[in-house]
C-alpha cells in the first residue's frame, strides 16, 4: 500500500510539473531598451556599426536570443520584436525609449542601461546616483502607466572594471582604447598601476555597483518588474566575449553569454 501511494504521489507530481511547464505564459510581443550593448554594436559584418539582429534580447538571427527562445515556444511573437535601444544612450534616454515601447503595446520589455553613465569622458562626468535614480523612476513610471500588464526585466550593468583587468597589458587593446576614447573614466592611463589611478578605477566600479543598487530598488517598486539579481554584473566574462575591434563592446560570443546569463535569471527560465 505504501509503495502504491508513493508511486501515485510521484505520478501526480510529474503530471503537475509537466502541466506547469506547459503553461509558461510566453509573451506575444517584446521590445528591448538600452544602449550599444543591446544594439549589438560591433558584432556584425561591418565594423563600428549596430547589428541589432545579433542582440541578446530581441535579435532574430541567433537561436540563443530571448526573442528566438520565446519564438520556439510561442509562434505568435513572430515579427513582433522591437529594438528601441540607442547606441551611446545614457539613463536620461530611457524615458524616451519607454515611450517608443509603450507605442508598440508589447507584453515583455528588457532594460539594460547605465554603462554609459559610468563610462564617461572623466570620473567627474559620470551621472550622479540620485539623478540616475530619478531618470529611471520616470522611465519605469511611463512603462507602468502605458503597459500595466507587461513584464519588465531590468538587467544589471556589467562590471566594466573587468575590461581593464583583462586587457590593460594588451598593447593592441591599450592602443585602441586611446584611439577611440572609450570609457575614459575607467580606461584612461590604462597601463598605470599608480595608487591614484587604481583608486579612480575602484570609484568608477563602485559607481556601477551604486547604479545597480538603484536598478534593483526602483524595480522592486513595481509588481510587474524583475531584476536579474546582479547576474550580469557578477558574470566573469572572458576575453572571447569582448570585441577585438574595440576591446569594449560584447563580441558575438559575448552577446550569447549575455543572453544565456539573463535568460537563466529571468522570467522564463526552467525552475531548479
């Protein structure tokens, strides 16, 4: 009798588990917001151009993007993937992008914004934390009011200090950083190990941590919002995840890693 009861309970659990998996509520439409990371800048055939078809979020060309994973389970989303990100954007631009997203009436929104607020022309030019929070709150309010039923997924800013750690001894990377002027707040004087330069880098890194704290706090104000739990910030990306064209933006492999990490921490990942 005990064996039969145990078998019955196990069968019921399996049925319930299968039913739950089958009832995942995948969206019928989605939009991405953010900056050059979400535009997949420098990951395509033409150097130094956007390649949104490779985007970790709404990209249509690669099977590992959020859009393609959802499409595999829900064909109704076909062709309803909108990339509203803008290369070079800071948090101040998110409210505008939110307006574009509301106009599309989508059911799922991804936000990856803030790297450019820290990657400024100097440490002093970084966006103040209070200003960053206020800009984020305005954007979230617009999304919440315009799309009250949509799920919003806020992704943490990557640890840009790791870029310096990986490549500051690479002469090619150092040359390109100096040539392009990317992220001077972190990457100025990249070969210097002087205490004042290292202290500056740590302050910039702390600013990213502070921004991520604001992303988590503001997201928590909305029942429709989910934060990635700092999964992206904590991810130790490797050299192959960074474009060898600029040693700054994600490569195609980096876009895939970003898709994998964010999917695993997001709405639709399998439990366990």
